[in-house]
C-alpha cells in the first residue's frame, strides 16, 4: 500500500481507504458479521483511512455504529473521517444547524456511535451550503477542544469549496471523482493543489459501474442506485455511462482488472488524491486495497481515457496485465 501526506493535516494515509456507506444496508442488506469482517479485511491489507457519515445507514447512523464496533481494539490503527449535516434527510426530519451547539451536539452523537473520543477528520456534509460560517466556527471550537483533528467539506461545487476555505482553514475536501466523472480535473483538483487541501475521492468506481459487472439489462433496486430511474433524463445518463464502460471492456476484463484500473486512475492524479471505495464483503475490501500498491503513468491514464471514449483499439492499449 502506498501512503501519502494528507494535505496540511499532518496525517499519513493510505492511497486507498474504505467508504462505509455500503455497510449500513442502503446498498442492499448486509449482516453485522459481514460488515465487521469487511472493515477488518481493509485494515489487514493496509487501509488506514475510513470514511463514514452520521446519515449513512438504515436506520440513520448504522454505518457509524457498525464501524465503531469493528474498530474495538483497533482504533489506533485507523484515521476516522465522518460527516455531519444530513441527519434525517431521507425521513424529512432534519436537525436544524442553527447554532454552534447544534453542530457540537451532532458531533458528540457521532462520537458515541463510533465509540471513540476523537474524530481525525470532520466534514460538513452540506455540499451546496451558501454560508458555512456556523460550521467553521463550530469546527474551530471542536478542534481547539481536541475533539477533532482537522476539518473540511464534502462538495462537488468549486464555489462552495472556495467559500468554505475563505480563511484558508479547510484541510480536506471530499468530492466525486472517477473515470466516469473527471469534472474535478478542471477546477477543483488544481485549486486543492494550490491551497494544500487534501483530496478524498468518493465514487471512484462510479457506484459500481466501473467494475464492469453490469449491463444495460441490469435493474438496480437498492435505495441508492434506484434513483437512477427517477426520470427519463436519469435513465439516459445511466445508459451513457454503461456505454462508456463497454468501451473499457474491449481491453480490460470485468472484475479485478477494471477495478484496479479505475482506482489507480484516481490515485494517480498529480493532486495526490486518496480514494474511499465502498465494499460489502471482505473480498471486495481486499481487492480494492490491492490497487493502492502502485500508480499509473501519465500515458497510461491518457490511454484509459481514450479507451473510455472508444478512441483506442484493443491492440493499442497499455499492457493491462502488467499493472493489474
């Protein structure tokens, strides 16, 4: 596993982390034993950054609770990153972030569910927030009290990130970045490089599409991906993504080869992102972690992009087996 400096946080983190959205039943049912075994497999293969959020799980908070139980006796081996600001969104009963104390209340609730007395990285989970001043004030207080080590925001909007970093205090940004969504390469990744902000890439496998296991006949029924059928526009977007993945299959076999390529593409950007693929089994966590052993060259990254667009014939590709 490669380890890299995590922006200005002072942490040294694994290039491949673990996202725990998947262990809370929103991506389909998963039992407690499997959830815990999945976390342990990631740790056993060098992962030391685990991402979660107060809102992850059915019921809300289940992902944090399971992660906390999985880390009993192993808390010192991992950096925990969690997010607040979306509790109760699915039920329409949100916690109003109207005071510094309300922010602190949510953070202390996360601490309880996680079974820990500190959080390494705390993120604002309101990705479209107009005025982040309340969060910034609360996060600074929590940092001074030793409750959190560093803080940042989860957002895909450059203007939101810049507002959150107006005083240069944002240490981490979590954003959607993958072969299927390279938008951050235009503005956000260069900005983070310039500002010394650590980048955490969520969705590196395109919510599973970049495993190559799915086709146009697949029907997703979990509570996350079922949203892809909400409108004709959403369904068309899904079909376009699946078509791109089909181009990749001309050179990379579904499964291990595609997962390895997709994850390596993300961690190979010059901004030194770390990525947090989700997993629902020890086997998936192990496969993801293995991709963190090396990066791609600039030329290999360019070839993957060309393959995705269908602009390269299979005989012209990089020697895939050599870097899987």
